[in-house]
């Protein structure tokens, strides 16, 4: 039975100036999504109609000559010109067999989507059958997800346990040298295929969680170093916890607030084996509730500096 015309650009969801590559990409995605073999029994009839519609649109728009005629006719097509699919176009969802010879040149492109070997597309008996039970072999779709990680994961690597659909657990290896946005591929952990075709892959995008201690800047790490005013003015030797353990850091006399003190090769490791640096950022703090003796000491310091009590010192 002839199928009444629909705007084929609308069917594929592409603009009228779409390139051949855009049309091919959208067609492949829609064909995978609406193939009747991938639907439950109660949804197959509706999927078959949608699948037929998608194929009709692609056959016209992927052929330069047919597309030119279609664009030229315009409203005549929209007003109800009939389109009759080529013989066998419904075969992919009617019994699971495909007559590739009847489909003509379109068969090569169509068959490539569903994993039909090239040698079965033409010649021989002229018929191809997919996987088990006559279903067309259809690879599973890939899945993409985010995996939250910590600075410690970036520093040391290691394994993270994730839960897949169905409650199945999977250990994911986080390689040393990973960064925010690194994509990990887990082969065969995506959507299952049909008709004996392989499953898709699972892609995990690493997303760095904020840290109360460290800030990441490329390969380098930054952390705050709290100093009392007299430590910043007079200098001091302070104990600092780093990713590699505690160290004694020398603070030079006259260190201003905000200065970065560098500790070499204590930052994030790279895949080449090198490491970034760790920067201790000075944050001068003052006592919130100074004692009487402390207030007297600060008052003496103010007088020694010759600074007035009612305005800040001049720069």
C-alpha cells in the first residue's frame, strides 16, 4: 500500500540545507532507535511504521537526484503525492529476512548499519539472515556517564566500585595521571546487542569533586597556609601536611599575605612520570579574641610603627 507523503526533512529531524553527512548521521541514529527488533511485542507495530517512514525519507534525501526533485516539487509533495517504497523495504521487520537484491543500491548502506556481512548483501541466494531466531544482528548502544573522583584519586590512582543496571558491581581502574574530564572506556559494558551482536561500550567521564584542602591548577596543587602576624613578619619554621607526608616549611621574614611558597614535585603526577608542584598560599590570621597582653603588644607595635589609631597605615 502506498504511504502518504510527509516532510522527509521533518522525519529525519534535519534542516533543509543539511549535508549528506548530517542526513546519514541522523538516519543511523533513528534507525537504531526505532528498529522493531529492539522493541517489546506490543510496540513493534508502531515501531515498524516509524521505521518504514525513516527509511523512505533517507532513500530520497540521501540520493542527490531524488533530493533535487523533492526540493523542486515542494508543496506538491506536501499536498499528498504518494510514495511507494521499493520492493522488500518492509522485509527487515517482517520475519527477520532481507532481500538485498530487491533493495538495490540502498541495501549496502542499510545492511551496514545492522551488521550484515558484505558477502551476504549481494550474490549467492540474494538473502541474508541476521542472528538468532531470524533477528537482525544489531550492536548494542554505547552508554556515557559521569564518575565523581577526589584529588586523592588523581594523586594515587586506584579502583572505584560502581553499580550497573541490574545491581551488578564493577571495579573501575583510575589510571595515575588522570584529570578532570578524562574519559575511561569499558569495552562491552554498554547496552546489550541483539541477534548475537556485541554489546556497546561504557564511557565514564571523570568529574573532580571539590576538596576542603587542595585546589587543582593543571598539574599543580594549591593549599592555604595560615600564619600568625608575627610569623609572617619575623619568619618561622612551620609544619605542613602534604600529599607525601609532613614537611617543615621555612617562612621567610616579611612574608606578605597571599604569597605562594613553592614545594617542588609534590603536585599531581602525570602519565609521563613527572609531577607538578605544591604551592602553600599564605593567609595571615589575627586572633579573634585577643587577651589583654596581646592587645597591649599590638598597641606597642602600632606606636613603634608610627601608625595612627584611626586610619590604616599608608602603603
